[in-house]
């Protein structure tokens, strides 16, 4: 199981590039058990949506 620091890096990388199958699986499994990382992922998604909405 990956640590939270590794997972937050994967969440950030997900915005820049497609994750490998192993990375997606590790991310999914970790998010099932870690509320802090789920919240981080939710916040990153909100920021990405806002950037897309207000992109000039």
C-alpha cells in the first residue's frame, strides 16, 4: 500500500498525464481507506474545474 505522500503525488500527476494501470489501482485502493486523501483529491478536482471554467 502506498503512503499518503505518494498518493497525493499521483493525484497531481493525474492532471498532467494518464496514470498507468498500477497507479490507478493504487490510487483507487488508497482512496477507499483514506479520508484525507479523498478530500485532497476532491479539492484538486474543484481547482481543475475552476481553471477550465475561467481559462482565457
